[in-house]
C-alpha cells in the first residue's frame, strides 16, 4: 500500500470516527429516546452483550450471500453467452429480462418461500435473482460492443460463431463483466435479507425483524452495521479479484 492509499484510509477512519462522535453527542444533548435512535455507545453495548449470537447469525446471512452470488453470477454469465450466440433468442428474451426486474422483490419473495421452503434455498434463490440481472445485462452489453473490425477479420479468416465468441467477444466484454460483478457484490445482501424478512428463523434479517417488533433499535443497528461491513468486504474482495484478472485493462491494474 503506497503513501496515498494510507492517507486515504486514514481520512476514511477519521471521517467515520467524527460521524460517530457527532452522533453520540447529538443523541445525548437532544435526549433522543433509545427506541428512536440509540447512541453509538449503546449499539456497541448491544453487540458486546451477545457477540457470539451476532456472529452466528452473520455467518448464516453471509453464507446465503456467497452462495446466492455464485449462483446468480453463473446464471447471468451463461444467459449472456446464450444471447450472444443467438440474436433471435436475444430479441425474445431481452425484453423479458427487463420486465422481470420491474417486479418488486417483496412480491417475489413470498413465492420463493412457498416454492423452496423456509430454509436456505429460498434465501439463496432471492439473492441469485437480484444478482442475475446486473451480471447478465452488463456482460451481454459488453459482448455486443466487441470491435466490429476484429469480428469482420475473424469471419474473413473462417472463424465460426463460437470461436469468435470465445476469442474476441468474451475478452473484450470482461471489463463490462467486472462492472456487473461489482454491482452484484453491492446488491447481494439485499436478496438474502429480504428472504429472511419474509420467512426465516435465523440470520441478520430475522434479527432486524424481531428486534424492530420489540423496539430494540440498538440490536437493529447492530445487524445493519454488520450487514454493511459484510457488503463492504464482499465488494472489496470482488474489486481485488477484478483488478488482478483484468490487470491488462487500462485503469484496472491499479491497486489503489
């Protein structure tokens, strides 16, 4: 890590600490009721009272996120490749993908619980469903934007559709896929938590739902902060993977 990166990290830590201090002071001075907005010290106390419990629930939600992301990314890549191989299929399926994203996730989640049950499967399916669209659309868009001159040259040399796809279109679409993976990492927690809200007996979403009903706002914030931290770690991991795999792309090889 260079000096600039270290300075940026220091500024981020200072900004978070300043925000927490301002939050603490404002809550104390204004005497905000605990059930409306707890102070950061109260939130930390709620976590310190049951660290093992929160860790176990975090592992459950984290597992749902990771499995859902793997499934959603795999399906999204496969769908984009199929659309690239068949322009007719793209004209038929493309509008259906857009329509599927217009449906509210809260309307779909109960159906997934009915179909897959209250266990892990429905949460993974919800996460995969949310992740699928950004991966499929960004990768498909990248495949469509391959250099037409290279495509014409490949055809002139007798390359078939599959060979052209793997040797020209896929490499040129990898930066777009990287963008889709970054978006997927950011939205992965949404699917898992929404699935837990609809039907679950464990996980961070379940903690939020139960604690909110009991007006235990400090526990809600603990779950929120843990979920945010997990999302940041997932995004950093994906970003690092993309930068290493696409080091040849201008702007991606930087470690900042």
